[in-house]
C-alpha cells in the first residue's frame, strides 16, 4: 500500500470513527440553530422548528402562544402531543430557557377534561368576585382585592404565579385585561361577545384605583374616606419602583397595605377556598366620621390661675416622697422570690 493510499485509508477510518462516536453520544447537532438535540427528540423538534420557520415564529425561546398554535395546527393523539411537548420542553431547558409547555394554555389543550372542569370553576369564581363589595370601610378594601384575586384564580394560574405578579404585569387593552405571567405567558380576559361587558376589567380598575390612590395619598385615613365618598383619581404612568411592587398584598385589620410585601400562596389558597365555600370572614362596613371633623379640633381657651404651677410642683414632690421606698419593697420581693425558687428546686 502506497503512502497516499494509506493516508486516505486512515482519513476515511477516522471519519467513520467520528460518525460512530456522534451516534454513540446519542445527540446530533442542529445546523440551523446551532443547537445540540438528543436523538430521541430530534424528529419532534425538527417538526416544530420547521413549522416555526414556515410560520415566521421563533422556535427558541418559543412563546407559549406559539406552542399552543403548533399543537392546534398539528392534531394528533394525546400521547403523541405529550411526546412532542416533552421534546420541546427538554430542548428549551437544556439550553437555559423556560419550558413553554408548562403554561396553562398548553395544559388545557392536552387535557380536555381538566379544561372543562377549570372553565366551570372559573365561571363560579368570577361570579363570586362580582358579588363582593367595592365600597365601604374596610369591606370595600378587602372586597376589591379579593375580587381581583378570584378573577386571576379563574384563569387557572397557580397560586404561586398569582403571588409573583407585579403591578406592571396587568394591562388593559381596550376592554380586554391582559395578564403576563413570570414565565412570559399572556393570559387574555376579553369582554363578553354578546353584551360587551368585562367584569374582569372593571374589577382590575377598582383595585388599580386603590393602589394609585395610595401612591398619591399614603395612609389609611384618607383611603377610608375615599371608599365611603370616592373622588376622581388621575392615573399616571407607573414609576419604576411602583411597577415592581406586588400586585396583591396582605391587608391587616386596620386596612394597612404594605406595598413591598406580597401575599403568600398559602393565604391565596385559603381565601379562594373560603370564597368558594362561603366561609369568608364577615367584614361589616364601619361608620366613618366626616372628614372635616378630623381637622377641626381646636385647643380650648383655658385660663390658668396664678397658683397652677405651684400646685403641680407640690404634687410631684409629694409623689416623689411617697414612692421613695419602692426600691426597698422591690428588693424584698426579689429576695422572697429567690427563697421560693430554692424551695421548689429542693422539691
């Protein structure tokens, strides 16, 4: 064998060895995206990536709406759809992106029974939210917050995702309420197709009005007057700090709302179950004194006689003398306590 033939043979052998090594590693490179896809996911991923290219969507990171549309346009058995979903989720997580298949829209698409059950539950939650009070103190404050909480729970969002929402994550587009979750999923709550009414949008406006009022007038004193005698609120764009504030925060019995503190998933779960079972605590509307009565307190015009200060000094001197022996009394009590402790230890 000549040197040239020997070189070509070694080169061919190395290529064959490299090809076998790639297959033994059980993954193949995706030349278009620069990704390395495990061989067990290659077919399902290429189907999704090719569809994204044809439909002008980004395959990675893929939006939840993109994945839901892909599953809708590629009908198959539930087992097949779940296999495709597993492949797409695995590729995303392997490359440091959140899994788009763990969103509520995709889960409802794959589980019709779950979707039907959540739809019935969602209608009940919205009905309970509409019935909650929005005026009065403090019933209106709790009612506005709990109403928005029930509307968000009606979308199927987890309690953890609800507590992670910030004020910037909810927006009104016309009369449609759009909620952006931490995973990037956009949940749309459109108005009724027949009546055009959207209770979710109105419930959000009421709670946003409370937060806007507190931005301009911190404190619960003015807030309770606003809930009994509302004034017009001018809504300004949120500042950076306001946008990062939790959407839902706890409320104590005095009506105080800590802006920087978010509700816990346990408290959200407890409130949702309480509203569904009709066992929420009854918060009666308390009477609020007229706002003018608070600011019109005037010091009475008292005329002091000439011996006023002398009587005060004499009273303080008398109290000082009568209480001078308290130190000795406390010393005796402490010694007696020590004796009793010694007896108890012996027993």
